[in-house]
C-alpha cells in the first residue's frame, strides 16, 4: 500500500481572500498535517511571486487514500 503524506498548495486569491485558485504545489512532503501546518508561514513567505493580491496556502492529504477517492470507474 502506498504511504499517506501531506503536500502544501500555494493559493492565489482576489481581494478579501475570495475566489482562491491553486497557483502551485510545493514539492516538499510532510509526514503529518501538523508538520505541514507548521511550515505554512515559511512557504507563503517564499512564494510571494504568485501574481495575486492575496496569497494563501493549504495542506492536502496525498497517497493511497487520495488515489482511492480520485479514481473514476472505467467502462469496458
């Protein structure tokens, strides 16, 4: 079974932190959600080149469980 890990998405948002879209995924992997959240401020500060008025970040679960939920049934 594939291990579960967390990644961080950098988000670009309009004024007032609305209409946020994913600008990029940080290539680092975190073993826990707490580790990812602890690095949020550092990663936002390092990604100020995103062309949006407001920059945010979100930790996301990846790995075996994401694969199960994202697979679409195939017709054969």
